[in-house]
C-alpha cells in the first residue's frame, strides 16, 4: 500500500517567502488523516513546520504516520527548507516515539501548573517587590538580549533574533511597567536585588486564561542559592493575586537545572517542541 499526501487547497505564499498548505494523508487514494505544513514565521522560509499530523483511529499502528511525516519532509525540502520543526503534546507517547525515531531532537517545552488556593510563602530572608521605574530600562535591555540569545542558540541568525526579541517585548509590554495585567517583580535579599521575574495575565490557550511567566532571571553572582525557586514562588503569588488559577511557562530542554526546578515545583509538561535538519 502507498501512503501519499494530497493537497486540499492551493499553496499559500507570502511576499516574504512564507508558504503554507494543508494535505490529506491518503493510502492508495483513500483519506486516512491530515497534516498542515507551513514555514516558520520566526525562523523564516528555510524552516518548515509540520503541524496537526493526524491518522484516523482505524489506520493507526500501521506506520502511516511515519510515512506521512517523511512525505511532509520531502514537501518542505521542495519549498527550500533545510530544517523542520514539530510540536507534540506531551501525553502523545506514540507521536513522541515516532519523532525520536525520525531524528527530531527536543529543544523546548511548555509547562503548566494548577495553582493552589493559597499563595505560597517566600523563604525567610528574601522578599519581593514591584520593579521601580528607574530599574526598568536596565532590566529591559538585559531581558531583550537574553531572549534573543535563546533564539540564537536554536539556530536563528543574530539580527533576526534581536529583531524578534525587541518586537515581542514591545507587543507584551507596550506601556512598560504600566502595561495592564503585567507584573515585573524583583527579589531582594539583605537589601540587594538578587533576581527578577516577569509574569502576565493572558490567554494561555484558546478560551482559557491564566498567567504566563515570560522571564525569570537570577543575578549571576547570586546563582546557586535557591533564588530561582523563590522567584517562581513570587510569580505564583502574583498570578493568584490577579485571579489566575493556571500558570504556564517555556523551558529550554538544555537548561537541566531549570527543568528540574520546575518539576520539583509541580509543573508538568504539556507540549514538546522538536527540530531536525533536513539533509
């Protein structure tokens, strides 16, 4: 039996080289699933995204998904892509296994936590407060640079990474510290600022609101002393004060200390994002 992709509509093309198209997954011409392909708006037209790959229940377990993924990679190569990315729900065990078999490497995950009814207590010796106006410019510059570096580490050209970081910060903090729903706090120990955390009330998923941790950073000379945990507790306190009952964040797979910290605080992985070079 032959598994192929059949377009369900015309190829969508943008002036910047972006492409998108939806397909049926077919076996000998019979539809058994679907997949959406597009280029990544962040990385540009040479990075493709395989999204929504689905095989109907009666046809699962027969390798249809694997062949469809390989066919999708061929389409992306034809578009000039040299890399493919895919997002997989963390509980989709078979899809995660298939991705690993095909050579997709995890690069980041989205984590989610249901917040308790009462705000957590901060450890003794530290306290949190809102960032002051005079502190904002230096923090913003560091935050923009740090966020850009996370994209550079994932293969994005430096100029594009910097532009994306600046644009995302403008969109998320249009009014700086006065942006509605945003809270940027500092953690203080013995009169010294030892870390920062930025959390905002937002739509986590379509129709579901909560809090999102955009940035958490311990000042370099104060790392290794548990302040990362205190900053996350501070973020949870801000989320609860805003009426949120869910809190979400992104973690880079290579940041093992952060992955362990979030797991110890009760965060669970909900989505895993993986990438592969298309040779």
